[in-house]
C-alpha cells in the first residue's frame, strides 16, 4: 500500500474526523466564551470593584524610551484569560456530566431477553405435545 493510500485510510477513519470537528467547534466556542468574558463579565466585575478595566491593568517594568515601547507586565489580561478558562472548563464539565448521565440511563435500561434458539423452540413444542397427550 502506498503512502498516499495509507494516509487516506488514516484520515478517513471516524475518530480522526470526529476529532477535527471537535477542534473546530472548540475553537469557535473558545472565541464565544472569550467575547463573553471580555465584553460582558469583566466589565460587570470591574464595575462591582470600583470601575476597574481589567484589560488595562499592568505594571510598568521599564518606561518607554525613544522608539522603544514600555515594558509592561499585563496581569489584567492574565486575570481575563483565567476567567475564560474557568468558564470553558465549567461548560465542558457540565457537558461531560450530562453525557455520563445519559450513559447511565442506557446502562440501567434492562437489555431485551434474547430470542430462544431453535433447539429451545423445538424442546418447547415437544413439551407442549407431551402435556397434551
């Protein structure tokens, strides 16, 4: 089998495609959560703590000199990214919890009784005939 055919067989397996879809949806979900945190949550938190804009919180390590910009330690952006992470982690936790509950319900449902084999059917017929006579 040629390398191209091997790669095609690998890429078309269900797990790889599912993973690709998950990564794409995860990236889009991450953007939505980042926007939610930056544009909705953090302004409200900033308002509650006295009108602080977290994205501008920084410590100046070295002032700007000539053409060189100032060196900043932007801890406000780190706080914002941390809140992003907590929200995404919580959303994933809720999704996994819901999936696990669905799996438990499937496992708890009794499996249907297996159909009797041909031998069992024949023995049942013989038993019924013997009972009649």
